[in-house]
C-alpha cells in the first residue's frame, strides 16, 4: 500500500509518501532513527509488521519540520530518512 501524509496550502503541496509494503519488509527501520525532526513513528501494518508512519502531530507541519533536510532543486543527495530506507520507500513531493 502507498500511504500519503501531509497537506496542501497556498504555498504548495507538502507530502511524504511511504510504500508500506517495502517499509514493513525492512528490518532496520532506519528512517525513524535518521530523521532529525523525529516525525516518524512505527505502527503495525495489516500483516502485523511494523511500518513507519508520519506522526499525526507532524502532518500539517512538514514544510517547517523537514526544511533543514530538504535539498534544493537539482541536488541528488538523499534526505536522511530516504537514506535510511530501501530506495524509493520514502518519497517527498515538494
């Protein structure tokens, strides 16, 4: 399943998308530990495996909370949470 967390306002759309199947199969859950803003927590998926979700309290604040990590347009380096996961499990839309 693909889960979308975030919001849209007058300045743009700010979403984090998590492939919960890929996340549930990950043993390390590196994204949770790697996030400097601490926006992720673990929740059991439909198969009883822990998968990362964006905390409810952070969903309407992603632009501000992720600003320190979000690379400028055209840069190739991964965000800390993306680097802690299998490629493509976590994607940022802004």
